[in-house]
C-alpha cells in the first residue's frame, strides 16, 4: 500500500498539534490511524491494530510494527496533552507496545530459525525456551515515550538444535540464540523508512558489550555469583520476563527467579550498597556535567540533573535493596508503588512518599512533553520560548514562569531527600525524617588508624580487648575497606567513653557483639552509615546484659534503631498481621513461599517486634505492664498467623476454616509474658468429621514444629502442653466436649484443684467466635462452681508449700518470686479468692490480672481496707524488680532491706486470706 506523504496537517487536537512529531505523523499516517481503536492503547487494541495493518494494509511484520508504533505515539500524545491522561496510561501504553513487538518478533525469528536448524534442545530432549528479560523501565512497566529498551536474553539450557530430517543443520544452542537476538533486533531496532519500533540496548547483559548477546541460565548464575557488581543489583531489581508471552507464566521461569532474587536481595540488611550507589550517582552527575560543559542549556535535564527523575529512582531502589532481602513486601518494580510500600513499612514518612510521588509524576510528564516535540530521546528542557510555553500549557500552567517555579520546587525537594539519604549536603531543612540517618563514610570520618595506633588511643580495658585482634583470623581476613570501617567504629565508641557518656563496660559489650559478625560487613557499613543507630545501640548494650545477648543472637534487628517512631509507637496486632500477609503475598508472587522461607520470615518479624519492645523498655518509654501486654499480644498474633499458614499447607485439610481453638494458660493466659517466656497452651477442636482427631493432631504437630524448630534465624517460642487434660500422658489435641467434661468434673476423669487454679488465668487465644463463647462459659462454670472453702484453702496452702520446697532460697537474700511475701504468695491468694468467692462476686471471674483482681476483692469487702490496694502496689513493684533483674540476667534475688515494705504488704494479704 501507499501511505500518504503530503496531507495538510489537521487541527484535530490543538493541544498536541504544536509537537513537530505529531505534525509529521499526521502528514504521513492519517489514512491508517483508524486501525487503532479509540481510547487508551491497551493490549487488545494494539493487537487489533497490528492485525489490521498486516491483513488489510498487507504490511510485513517489520513495517507493521513500525507503523503501529507511530499510531500508538500519536494516540498517547493526544491523551496526554489534550486530555491530561494519567501517567500510568502513557507508560503502560508504551510498555504494552514493547511487549507485543518483542513477542511477535521472537516468534517470527524462532520460526525461521527452527525451519533452518530445528528447535534447540535441552539435556532431556525438550525444547529450550528463550526468555527476553526487560530491565529498568521496561521491567517496571514505566517506559517513556522515547525510551530505548534494555534487554537481556537468557536461554534455559546449553545443547544443540535438533537439525533437519536429513541430519543437516545442527548448531549449538549458543549459536542458535545468538542468531535469534540478531533477527529480533532487525525486526525491532533497525531504522527503515518508517523509523524503528524501539532502540535496543544490550549493555546491561553479563560482561556488557563484550559479552555474548544471549547467555544460558547456568552462565548467568555463575556470572552473578562471581562477577556481579553492586550497581548491577539495582539494574536487576526491576527485571522481568517480558516476552515471549508463552514463557512469561511458564513454570520453569521460577528457575530464573531463583537465580536473580538472591543476587538482588541479600539475606541480611545490606548497607554496603550505599557506597556503590554514591559512586554510581557521582559518575552520572559527572557525565551530565561534562555533557553540559559549554552547553548551559543541557543543565536543565529533568532526568539526570540534581533533583531529577534518577534521584527519585535511586532513593527508592536503595531502600528496597537494603531491606528487600528481609522484607519481601518491598519487592516491587514500579517506582510509585514502591514509594507507598516504603511508607507503609515506616521506612519513609507518608508525607515524604507523597511528595516524591508528586515530583516523580510531574517530572515524568515533563519528560514526555520534551520527547513529544521531536521524537528525540532527550530529557533536556527546550530553549525555544514557544516550546517551553507549550509544555507549560499542556501541564496546566498559565505561563512558563509558573511552570518553571513548580519544576524548581519539585527538584529541590527531591535533591534534599536524596542528599539526606546518601549523606550529601545536609545544611538545608530535612524533609525525609532521616536527618539522623545515613552519611557518607568517606567524607565524614577521618582515615582509620592501624591496629597498634588504635590500641594506643583506647582506654585500658578497651585497649586490652582490642589487642586480642592482633592474631584474630577474622580481623586479619577483612578487606582493607572493611577493616578501616571496623577501626573507625571502635574509635567512635572510645570517644563516647572518653566523653563520659558511655561506660567502658558497654564499649566492651559492643566489641563482644561486633566480633562474631565481622564477616557480615554490611553491619559495619550500617553502623557508619547511620550514626544514630550506633549511638542507640551503645546505649542499649550499656543498659543491661540480656539485650546484648539478644542482639548477639539476632543482629539484624539493630536496623530497627533507625526508626524515629521507635519510642513513640506500640505493638499493633492488626499492623503486624497485615504486614505478614503482605510478605506472604510477595513470596507467593515470586514462588518463594516454601516452608523454610516462611519459617524465617516469621522469626525475623517476631524478633524485630521483641526488639522494638525491648528498646522501649530499656528507654523506659513503656511500663513493665505494657511490656507484658505487648509481648502477649505479639505471641497471640504469631500464633494466629502460624496457625493459618500451617492449616493452608496441611495435606489432610478437609475444610477451609478449622473448627479449632487454642487456650492460653499461665503468663500467656494472663497476658504477663516476659522476654523468653514459653507458651502454656491447650489445643481443642469441635469437629464432627470422623477423621478430625487425626487431622487436628497432624496440624498441631506441624504448628508446634513451626514454632519451636531452630532455623538459621533462630526459633519463636518453646511450647508447653502439660496443662492439657491428663497432662503429658493425655492427648495432644482434645475434643471440646472432653475438655469441658474434664474441667467440669463430669465423669471419672476430672481436673485437680491445681488445674482449676490454672483455669483462673486461662484465656481463649484463637479460634471461632462460637468456640470462644463456649470456652468462656466453661471457664466461668469452673471458677464459680460451689466449693468447700476450708478444703480449698488447705489444698492451695499445701500446693504453695510444695512450690516453695521446689524453689528453696538459700542465704540472706530475698527471692522476689518465691520467698515468703513474694509474688507467688500474692498469686495463690488471688487464685483462692477467685475460686472461693466468684460465685457470689462475679466481678472476680474476669481474667484481668492479679493487680486488678486484688483491687476488686478489696472493693467487694473480701479484704480488709487497704490490704488489697497495698498488696497490688507491692506486686507491681516486685514485678518491676524481677523484670529489671532478668534484663541484667539476674535471678531475682535482692537485699531484704530493699523490699521490706512490699514483702510486708504481701504477707499481710496472705494473713488476711489464709489466716496464718
């Protein structure tokens, strides 16, 4: 067919008509523009247009794709400039065009090659797929209207082609796919009378321009493991198989994901990337400066200049790469979506994320208008006044001045956030909430001394401890850069000791904590990149021994110290479970939701929450009671999430929603968990299915295994099921009827008094609402059952003596838990009051804790005036003393002189209740 070349320019879209590119398209392609259906160019519309160009207009694929590109660009200009279409419509339109073009080009290239050489075969004689991987904006579905497309071609297996029936034509798979890449480029990248479809860039492939055009999966894996550089992790972050369409959802694509994901996202928090990104960004800015030397107009580059698009992308990608290994919900490709995920994860203030999103959208819209002018791959503002005025007008501004003012405001905000993140100029107002955050190690710290010089600079105990590093194999094995970081950290710690703001014992604990982690160089980078984290870590280590031990076991949690909200927030079960759902969804989307990954995900999340509570505790931002509340709520959430995940993965699962419940006893039931507490649990079910006992037993065994097994990330909780009916000799899972009969003294097998004591603190932790109500009825029935008060008193006093005998206190010290006048005396007194009096005083049936129950008992007249309140105050103080002792790995033994008043208050309670 002939395409018109001299047709007067129509004025169908005045807003877009200023574009010289738009004018050229309307001069040449008006008679085929009807091939593209009205509206945004989605995949269906683009496919329809391509088919029409090939059939009705009899174009070969190469020409049809090029003309199709012109039609799509004309449509996008009209939608964008005349109708102010959303940015996503424009970028999705260009991306969809690229995906379709690559799919069709790949199919045609392979058909032609298969006809000459036969299909490429793998080790099992099966055809070998080719994966066209889109990098950068193509991978993120963010292509601009004049983007080139960054591609990497990967094929699954080495081997050779099948050849022709007569035995000729066999070539290696490597050669076959090299020819395929050339054929695809010819169809898409060559410039013809209709231009090109896309400029193609293969520079991101392994070994760059010196590497092969297509690479096997095994060679890619070897390259990433051995030669992969830090900046390549940012490139692969947005990677995606974009064509052919048949391969995108194929199961064997998972093999490619399993190679790429561990390269991009490391197991531990990875702050080493800060320096790599600084270097890359510096190179980009230097390149931009060289380009603009002698050409001042090039300084207005909305992509590469200060405060441009690239700095937003770097900001987002840096936070994703640092944290994405541990927090899979951060793994996403589109920049705008990633900003919101960062805000939801508290890695960026919501206001900052919103401002950066607005700036990104604005700058991308400007970029598109710059490219609409002449269809050039440029990001530099035009110098012609009419072009600048047109951009302003189509962006919704009255004139160029108001447009440029807004442009400057967006770029300044972006530059400030980026400089703050990477440690550049921080003199301006901080907008990101990271003012105490990362800094440039190279620019803000002096050169590190050698070991002997360092030792001479240190206080005596620190010097003696560091002297042990002279022959330490891990220290000697560090890279020079890592060793310099290590010595700078020791120097900075010693400076705090010298200033009197840190005890030397805390500095020694810091060295002891750091030493086993020397091979994880990212921790050294983290502490230097984030001085506030180093400061808070030293304070935490100086506060007590147990935090130091916890940090030794779970070093990755220290990144939580970077949060400005750490000391102002509390644990939220809703937020925690929502985050776990997002992380599970993220792992499912990449096929990484195997048991091991989920076990580690649960452990990292629980450890981080425990550490947050610990940090607030040490800083006295929350009380001992609030610590127990938060740790108990966390245990409830972990049980709920783990139970859901285990049920979903149970092979014997016979229904969507299990008829099942978990009852918490002891500290879990009373919401008094401490650090390291085990969970006293009873499992019940109420399911008429014939196989229910076996199914729920299998589930519970799986659940207990998930909670207790030690992985590389540690464990979650120790589980104690001894309080189930008949104790350790009883069934692991009990039907609700059997449980109710046992507790309510129905039948020959019934509960003991001590089990009813335990029932006073029992709590329904998870299960259906109907089962919760029935449990509460059983608990109330047990607690309020008629009892012989004298016999009950005798049994509880006898039980108290047995407990005391099992925990003898030697010497003159006072055990805040077990000594006469200690916490156990108060707990047994409360249990007696509840079991003997709650039938007449129903306010005692609630599981509200010992302090509240003592206050209620006094208010009901069951205790002499003042005895209940004084005992409650004493119990609270003894809990605080015990808690403080355990934080410092003490045993709860104190001088009697320190607790005389509290001991006497508990003894008065005991006397009032038991009479002796």
